[in-house]
């Protein structure tokens, strides 16, 4: 993974490339490590910054902050399909982290 990050840095050391590296970092070292780096980037005007930040926050269970980030991403994108996806992602927040519903057996909850 380090080789990939170094290679990406050689081609583009800008903040968007750094944002892309945080996605790889999240897969290797977890969302907390990636979020620390994302929050240091000056990309507040870029919708992908907010979309990635929202995903990382959701993975950490910080759903209220994730919803706000996804709303900001949806507002900033000029693409209707992206807005639809981001709104749907926001609406699903917490579902992946919620415990499964109680199982029922013979009319009783287990």
C-alpha cells in the first residue's frame, strides 16, 4: 500500500490526490486514521471531500455528522445522479450499524 501512496504522490501531490489516498488509507488503517487526514485538507469547496468525509463518519458510527457531510456534498455537486445517490446514502445512515431486528419465534421475541 505504501508503494501505491508514494506512486500517487509522484504523479500529483495536490489536495485532490491526497483525498484519493485517504480512501486507500481507510481500507488499510481504518476510517479514524483516514478522517484525521481528510480533516486536514483544504477542500471544503469540493463535493467529493464531503462525500468521503461523510462515508468515513458513517463508518465510525457518527451518523449526525455523516448526514451533514453528505448533505453538503449533495448541495455542492452539479450532477443530479450524484445528488440522488448522496441523498439515498444519507437516508440509509445507521442501517448498516443498527443491530438486526429481534427474531420472532412462535409469536415471541427472542
